C-alpha cells in the first residue's frame, strides 16, 4: 500500500514508519518539526529512518537512504498543501498521528491544541476525501475519559465530560472522524492509546519523565500517597495492533464504516512497581515524594486502564509485552541513548 503518515518524526510516527517499511509498504511521512526543545530527538528519529536532518527544508521531499520512504516538512494546518499532497499522492491510507499532546501543556495553550488537533484533523479528513483515500486512521487518547470514569475503560463509556483541552480536542477529532465516515463513507479506524512507552519516546510522557528524573536525581511526586494504577503499553504492541487495523478497514456498520478501539496492555500496573522496574535497569534509585492529594485535582483517576476486549475479538489484538520485561528494556535504552544524545 501507499501510506501517508502525519507526525512521522514523533515517537509513534517513527515506530509506525519503521514497521510499515519493514512490511513492504511505500511511505510518505510529514511533520512540521515543531517544539525546538524536542528537535534533537526528532532529528535522531529521522536519521534512523534514513533522512538527513541537516538537509530537511520546508515543503521539499527528501528520499530515505534505507527504503521506500520520503519525508516532507509540512504543517497539517496548511489545508491547501494537505489537499494537494493527497490529490497527487494517490494514497491508499492515511495514518494521522500529528498532534500536540499532553494534558498540562494544553491548559497553557488551549487555542494551539484546538487548532492542531481538531482543525488539523479536519484538514487531513478533508484531504482524504478529496484524494479518495480508502482508509483513515486516527490516534485518539484515553484522556477523553473524564476523571470520574471507572476502569477498565470501555469504548462505549460516556466521554462527554473532557477535563482538558487535550481531551476535548481529541474527542472532537473522534467526532469529526465519525462524521466523515458517515457522510462521505470514508472508512475510519480510531485507536484510543493508553500511555505508550519505549525507545525514542516522547520527552514529556510519564515513562520518559520517570527515567529522566531518576537519571538527573530529581524527585518524582506521586499523588494519592503513591497509589496509582496505570496501563503502560509497550510501543511494539501498539504498532502490532495498528498494523492489524491498517490491513482491516472497517465495514459499514450502523450507517458508517467506522470503528473505535482502546489499545492498551489491559493489565493494570501500580505506578510504584513500574518505577521500580526502571530504576533497577538504570542502576539508580528514584527519589519518590508521596503527595496525599487526589489525582482528581489533575483531571485523572486513581486507576486508569483499558478494556481491550473489542480489539482482541475484532482484530485479534494480542499484546505480548509485560512491564516486567519491557520497562527494564526501556530503562537500558534510556541510559545508552537518551543520556548520550542529551549529555545528561
Ligand atoms: N504516546 C502516547 O502515549 C499517546 C497516548 C495517547 C495518544 N497519543 C496520540 O498519538 C499520536 C502520536 O503521539 P506521540 O507520542 O508520537 O507524540 P509526538 O509528539 O512524539 O508526535 C507528534 C508529532 O506531530 C508533529 N506535529 C505537531 N503539530 C504538527 C503540525 N501542525 N503539522 C505537522 N506535524 C505536527 C510533531 O512535530 C511530532 O513529531 C498523537 O496524536 C497523540 O495525541 C499518544
């Protein structure tokens, strides 16, 4: 297939492109390389994909040295450019990952988050419509569930009380996806990701912040006196699930070719156990500060993990990575690569 990946220099985008190339697909990746603080990491990912970061120029395609991959520095907010790209590209599928991510940053920049995550998503859906793309994949997030949601979180839970602009912008993206599937019969698959971690992770994600704090000897504050349960999903499981979804576009059900799935490990992990696995791999103890405050104050619940039964039964999703093996792998990668790249 010929596939367009947005957010290709991002954490999940990098792993997605890698997998699609290994599976023999032809891939075009776009990214606007925003946020100067994470540019070194994005450039490192592009280098691994055979792109010379020093030669990247606005709107100029660059051919990879390692496979059938072209990278173009483009902004999804440029609606005309997106439409033109999809009209000319003859893509079978769009994997739309480009976004601004994170609850806390979205509180500081609500307009920016709405623009990129909601308007940007509509730009990509519209480009898909005009380019007659046969399958659109959208990355949503478990944050669409409000703080009072009861785990395990299910696809049909009420998600109409978003607690942050990040959550609202992702929920709006889901609704736009449904509308394009319903009104224009574009098959759309939506995944709600539950905290992904792994090599070349996003610096502001919880696992990366934990590893960073351990390396730097900085304290890690845990609300609810440290008792928190989360669903940490190793990136390889996410990419496997995504590959299955891409090979199985949804059929027309209830008037729209639309399917929405949770993707997580679906094994609740106490936050302290997860931290212990990383500190053991890094050979350094974490400094834990227990705060009795409720996570509800941050728009989160004590326990947040996925019910992935729908993905398992409909797409044969079968995650294999438990945190006991994957978190130490991540900790060792952090020491060998991130510490080196960023001179910590
Ligand atoms: N990583 C997780 O645990 C997680 C959890 C839930 C949802 N998600 C969603 O998955 C997707 C990928 O997440 P990630 O962790 O790889 O994030 P990331 O920040 O590493 O990647 C996103 C990429 O999008 C690019 N981008 C941002 N604005 C853009 C724009 N206007 N035009 C073009 N490119 C733009 C960024 O430069 C970045 O490289 C996002 O949609 C995110 O909301 C991720």
